[in-house]
C-alpha cells in the first residue's frame, strides 16, 4: 500500500497513527518546512525522536550481532546510534528539496509567465517557476527526487524547442476545443519528465485543471488496494486508496479553479449529497475516506467532461507509460492476471489518450515514457516507432515481428492515433544558455565558452541534458 | 692464445705483432695464394653463409706436387721433405679470429681515410648498430663487450665521414655492423583519406580492439551504433574515448563513427583513444607531437598479469596460517 501523501512530506513521520497524522501533516508540513526545507536539523532534533521512543519503548537499538571488543570484556556493546523510525528512510529518499542557499541567485532569470512557453523567441531561455506554481507542482508531485533541483537557488527550467512544440500543440488544440494527445518518447535523461513538468506549469499558469499521475507503476504493480466495481462487464477494478490520494492532490493543486466551477448534475451514488450547482471543490471534499473515493472520482470525471458546461481546459498527464501498457500484477478472483486497462482509473487515462473522451473546452493528455524504470512493453515500443515513422512520412513503417508472441492488441489500439513527440538532446545554443545559468549559479566553475560547451555537449552524447548535468555538475574533479 | 689488451692501442699492437710472428712462420707464399678450399683460413670464402664459416680440415699435403712447384731446382734434385699448412689470417689462433680481422680492417680503413672531412655525429644519418649479442651471434665468437665498444668507436668515427665523400669501402665495412631492422628508418605510412573524407584508425588496449572512422563534422560520436552517453555509462570513459580530439581542441571539428569489441569498458574507451588519434593524424599529421604529449600515440602494452603457482592471484600471497 502506498502511504497517502506523507512520503514526500518533509516533516518527520511519527510512528503511531501514521496515516491519520500524515494527512494533516502533509500539506501544513510544506509551509513549516518552507523556511529551511533542506536543513538537516529536524533529523538531528532529539526531542522528536525521544518522544517517539517514549511512546514505543521496544527496540531502541538496532537489532543484530553485537560487536565485542577484547577477549575478557564481556557484554560491552558498541552504540551505533538510533535506528531510523519506520518510513523515515523512505521519506528521506523521496524528499524534494527545491532550494539551495549556497547557490547564487541568478538575477537575469525571468519568472515564467502564462505565455512564455509557447513563444518561439523564448527558445533557449531559462525561466524560473513562480512560487505559487512551485507549490502546485510540489503537490502534484511533478518534481522528482532524482532531478537536481536541490543544487540551485530557485527552480528554473530551460525553454527548449520541444517545450515550445508541445505547448503550442496544447494551445492549438484548446483553441479548437479539441484534445492534444501526446506521448513523449526519447532516450534516457533527455528530459521527458521535465517536459511534463513544463506542460503542467503552463497549465497552472493559464488556469487549466491539472491531473497528474506522477508514477504509473504505483497503479499496476499491485502495491495499492483494489476491488472489483460491481455491475461491470467485463469486470473492472477500482483503486480507492490511490484515487483518494490523487483526489486530495487535485483538490490542493487546483483549489482556485475548482472553487469557481460548478456541478451540472446531481450524483446520487455519492456518500454525501452534493446539490446541483455546487462548486467542484465541494464534490471532491466528499471523498473523506478511501471507501467511496472511486465514486467521487467518477463523479468528478463526469463533471469535468460534461458537454456544454463551462469548464476550463484540462491537462491529464502520466509519467511512466510502459507500466500501464502491459498486464498488471493484480489478480482476479479466478487468480488470473488483470490487464492494466481493466483497472478503471487506468482505463480513464487510456480512453482520454485514445481520444474517446471529449473535454468540453479542450485540453491535453500527455504521457511520458520512462527509460530508467520501465517494464518491457513491445506493443508500446512498436506503436511509438510506427507513429514516429508515420509523422516523418517515412515509407518504411516498422512492422510487428511475426514470430513474437508478446504483442498486445489493446495496447496497440490505444496508441493508434496519438502523436509522438520525440525528445532529443538540446542544441548547442540551448546547451550554452543552460550552462551559463549553471555558471551564474556558481555551480560550474569553468568559463562558458565555445570549447567548454562543445565538450559537455559531446560528452553528453549530443546534448542529453541529464548527461550534461552529470558531466558538468555531478562529476567530481580533483 | 688470447689477446689481452687493456686499451685500443694495446689491442691493435698486440694483433700486429701476432701478424708478424705468423708471417715469419710461412713456408712459402705460394701456398697461401692458392685459391683452393683450404679452409684453414679464418676468412669465410663466401661471406656470411654459416656453412662456409665452418672450419674444415686441410687436405693432405702432396710433397711431390710441392717439389714440382719450387722453381730453379733441377728435376730429381731437391725434394720437399717438410711442409705444414699455414692459416690465412694471422689471427687464426686467437680466440676471436674473425672479430680481430674485422677490427684490423676497420683500423686500416680509418688510417686510410682519416683526413676526409667529417660531420658531427648528431647530423649523420641515424643508424642503429648491431648489439653485442647480435654481433656475437653473427660472427660466432665470444666477443668481449669492451672490445666491441672499441670497435664501435671506430665505426662511429667512420660513419662521421661526410656522406658525399664516403668511400665505397667504408660503406661496405660499416654495413656489416648495421642492425638489420632500422627503427629510425621505419616511416609510418599515414592512413589515407578516402573519397568520402574518412580516415580510419585502429587502436588496442587490454583485450579491446577499436576501429574509428573520422570525418569532418560537428562533434557527433557513434560507437557501435550508440551515442557516447549511451555506450559508456561512466563519464570518465567518455572523456577518454574522445581524449585525442579533446586534447587537440578538435572536438567540434570531426564526427566519429567507431566499432569496438572485446574487453571491458575501460579497455574499449582507451582503445578508442588510440584509434581516434591515429585517424586524426591522418587528417592532420602535424598534430602528432601534441597527441604524443596527450598520451594518445603509444599503445599501452600492459595486459593482465598471469597467475603464478603458489600465489592466490598474480602476486597475492596465500593467507598465513600458523600450522
């Protein structure tokens, strides 16, 4: 089971009543931690630890073999310090740090505005994320611990060619009241998740409703509870705990927008009576517990997709597409493996990606593939390569291997009409501008000249941003 | 009879006195002038073939024939009663006869051409002389190192004679002492650049072999069909793969297309260094000194050291046990 919300919260989780406490802690913890979220003081603070130890006297020390020193000095135990509390290690691992006081503030970096990301003239500029957007992105878990936000004073991103392409596609679709359906594909560390983040930042700045699935593997690796939805044929499954968590993050991140739009139909199936014309925020608030969360989400989805209603554009994003393009690890009562598309929430996303769902005022559905944590999804890989060939008007469209059994028709049909945005390495001018930003932050000590830019560009395999970062910032030079 | 000469002068004087003594021993000059297979001579009849260098026994001495050849003797008068073969070379009974002969010949040459103009040794054609072992093997005699050094001194002095004035005899004499493989004269043929503008270079390191094609371009690298970042996970390996281009500031001037096989990542990366630097030298031969300074010219010959018996690994000793 995934612990609701608390994982990426900066506050130290308490041992007892972990779930109930974490709900209240998680978002208030953000504000508390905002003063010094990167500080190690909370970890060293003995008062917190002592309290928890007093509550639970069992096992103050790490169990295991004890080191004996000397032949005759018996029972001399070497103290190894206190073991971290349950969940503490994971919380530390998943901690998101967005600022570094030791880094220099970069004065010439502008704050991102609502129209920044779609302007071609801005390609190659570095812009910072406004504070409000930072909070929203943090709530929707768009930041990842593996990204190096913690090195810079303020989270900033490079506007690259792909960003402008993606955002202008989104805007064009919304202008036509249609849905842009995109799959971001590309090599490892090219910045696919970061493009998702940029799409979300753009959406937040323009008053869209954003629903983001930070990691698709949580949905299909059988780590969250599931149950069959009654009266469905073929049987579909709901994941209420996950959906509850998602609803809360949707509520927090889109609070302003959701309070201004109102329901158009009553939802008698909900645990709480929501009259027509009440704000969607109230609808989401009906989900207090995991039980009934799915019906709330279902109602919310119906409201968001209600035709002829006044709805803002909707952005639905998901990271780690391969995880939902395979057979899940869940089992049906007959002990057969369940296809990911039979999980109801996943199906919602897949139908939107397929183009079966119409958003009343348009929107975008964007899925990013992952290269570091991705199961094999041959059909998805084939479909993506086919889409790319079609887009490039390449006469040789890749065909499926006739001797391979692992293809999945449902996956292929779901990706039949999507558009694939190939994310590649950045160009030299873009590389130069991002390196100038690193240098201005005091992280890159070398002079940024043609030679230096070329070197890093080549070492990163042709401008792969994550690799450039590794070559320039994360490699120790002695 | 061994020659014990402490100095070059002493050596030659000893040889000369030996020559005198042997000449006085000769019965008749006519015996020595006979061009027969009297292989008592220390001079090999046909030079340098090992078979002819073998010393064979002299044929039986025909006293009658000798008597007939003595002039101004009435027939049936005086008869040759005693005769013995005499070696051709005065050094015949020396320990290193052939060497002695060569040495004396060189000395004679030096004396003859002493007055020809010379150039400094550093300006002469760079030549590798035979090593002592080579020379010993060649003459088949236990030549002493100190004596060979003295011999080389004469050779070097002769080598200094101005090349335009060097007599053929000197050239011939020196050719006996020149090593068969001349390292300085091996001119490396620069790899050609084909019609597509590619230069190919090969490189090896440890168990890896790399072939790199270099064309003018903008710094794109493909190794076995993958980009540099895809192929090498370690940043260090990426740096060493393109080190030749990096060190000469040519990183954005060329594109690399390479294949590597064998070995591990470090070996492959460093094999690529060598391959790319060789291909780069084909494009710009003037970069060779810079590349040498960057360590991209010489192949690193180190390999895995073999395991030895009685050891756990190549050198690691077994754990000490009390009993």
